[in-house]
C-alpha cells in the first residue's frame, strides 16, 4: 500500500526561474518554446521541474540527468512520460493556478480541474457519464470528471478509453469491468476538485506537500 505524496505548486514563468529551466531536457524546453500562452508555459515549467526535483530526491540522482520515455501508442514521443530507468510511478496535472504532482511506488493518476460554468453541461455529461450516472450541476460534474480522469491516467491509457465505460457508485466505489482500482478525493483549493487513483483494492496513505517551497529551493 505505502504512501502516495501529492505536491501542489503554482505556475512559474520561465523568465523568472532560469535555474529551473536549466533542469529540463531538450524535448521539454522545446515544448515550452512552442506554447502561445504564457500561463501554459508557466504551468509546464512548474510541473516538469517539480517532477525532476521530487524524483531526483527519491532516486538520489541529478534532476537534470533524469531520462524520460514519452512513447505514445502511435510510436511518437508525446505520450505520458515515465522514467526510462526503474523508479516510482508519477502523474502530473494542472488547472487554473494549480500544478499537481503525485508520486507513488506503483502506477498512479492525478487530476485537478477548475470548476466553472459550462455552455453545454448536458453534452459534457453525456460524454462523461455511464448510463447509470447523472450530475446535477457543474460542481458535481467536475468532481465526477476528476475522478474518472485520474482513473484513466493511472492506466496510462488516458482518454483513449471512454469515461462512459466507468461507473462511480453512490457508496464511493468504482464499477469498471475487468479492473480493480482505488480512488481518493482531494480538494487542494476552493473550486478546484481533484482526485487520485491507482490499481488495487485499498488506497495508500495520501500525504499532501508544498511544491512551491521545493521549487524555490531549486536544484
């Protein structure tokens, strides 16, 4: 079971954190350079620098020397990143002014969303809900979405598997044919539901940590 640690941080503009930018590899720096919005670049830098710092501390390694495999099902390097060497499982997420990182001894998925009005709540609900589910408003929709996104991310499949294949039961369980999974809700900030998930029947102990403090300390 073990412990799963979830680190929360705020976005960091690349121009304000050159030392953290230096930790990234060529692929990551290239991604930052292609973002059109400053906030997207700031989220990406915070998430990936935080990931390198946390994993390097776990592995007693140089954060800039960590190598990641990003091979997608299609063979291109735009899939969910994982360590090229043996190490813990991890999952990154962001929404609004929040960046999150979960690290666990096994596979894990983390998702956070910023609750907001939706122009087509009915359409989004039809996409996300199984035939046995319904949501009353945006708040309950985003709670359901984070739970299912975390579950899908924990498998590495992402949205290639439809959310409607999963049913969240009223008692907090998960009905997902062929899979046994645990699910844990988080609330890192007002209006920002989050969820953590992974394979198995019993959730680990979950500890939340200050990612901003780690980013300020740097390499």
